[in-house]
C-alpha cells in the first residue's frame, strides 16, 4: 500500500482518478449482474416489470440491485484512497469534504444541511413555478377541486385542501429520508472524490465534462435494462451521459 501523501501531485490525482473509474465501472456491472443472468438466464428489463403489473419479484429486483449499486462510488473511493493514496479513514472524511479542515469554523455537515434544505425548497418552488407558468400560458388547465384527492377525502373525512397540504409536506420527507443513505454513496464518490481531483488536473469545465461522462457510463448496466429512457441500447447510455 502507498504511504500517506500530504502533498498531492498531478500524477497522484491522475492515478487515483483512473483507478477509481475502473473500480466504479466494474463494481456497477458486478452488482447489476444478477439482473442480467440469474432470472432464467435472461436480462430483467424494466418493461418486464411494467408488463408484469403485480409481479412483486420483478419490482423488488429492479429496486434492490440499483439501490445497492448507488453505494459503489463510495466504496470505490474508499478502496482507491486506501490503496492508491494510503489515506486513513479519519483523514478520508476531511479529504472527501466530510470533516472540518484546518482553518475553517463551520463544520461541513452544517453546510451540507443548509444546502440540502435549500435544494429541497428550490425543487418544490421550481415545480410550483412551472405549474403556475404553464397555467398562465394556457398549457395546463387547473381544476381547483382536485378530483384526484376526492376519493381519499370522502373516505377519511379530511378536506381536500388539507390532504393536499399534507402531501406537499410529506412528499419531500418521503423522498429524501429513504434515499439519503444510498444517494450519499453516489455523492461521496462523484463529488467527494472524483470531481476535486479532476478539477485540480484540468480545471472545472473539463472536470465537469469528464466526471459527467464517467457518471453516465456508470449507469450503463441499468440504462441498458430500460431505466429512465426506455431505450435499452447505446442510445439510452448516450442520453444519460449527455444528461
């Protein structure tokens, strides 16, 4: 194992980026391999689950394995930092932006929390604003009686407006809490490890493009099963990279 590097060099960053990329791409395919071979020797396509309707097995397979796959960037970063850079776990947290660096007052977790709350609020605001703009331009007729919630309101005795408010509050929580752990696996690898090294090598614009290509290619095992674009071919992978 390499000794601890306190002074980073371009060669060290490049070697780490290459090793991380090879590891994360391989790990993605390894985790998703069961969906390609273990069900009657055939791939489990997203369209199979949709056609199966109530087939719980297909649905679980298409939820569990991609969720585990989301942890592979963090695992690849950990292996690379130990093997290539010789960095110990406590130092890893600071290197990945998860610890307090020397000379800083605010703990990164505080900034993470603030930016996360801002991101959630911004997403909700963007959705509301897009609906409002579409309605004002006449593209989206609004029915303020909200017929979709009428059956639930009638069954529970709760006013439709209150049901709508409860949904608006619960949706961000339901979306964030279960997914935060798995999403952290991606963010630690992509933005905690890979992106900073690419930025030091080539600057921000090139780093964003290169990391985006790696990120899109990493999704290939699930895109080729029909995720996101229902295009289980190279065109779907290219769309993911471009996205």
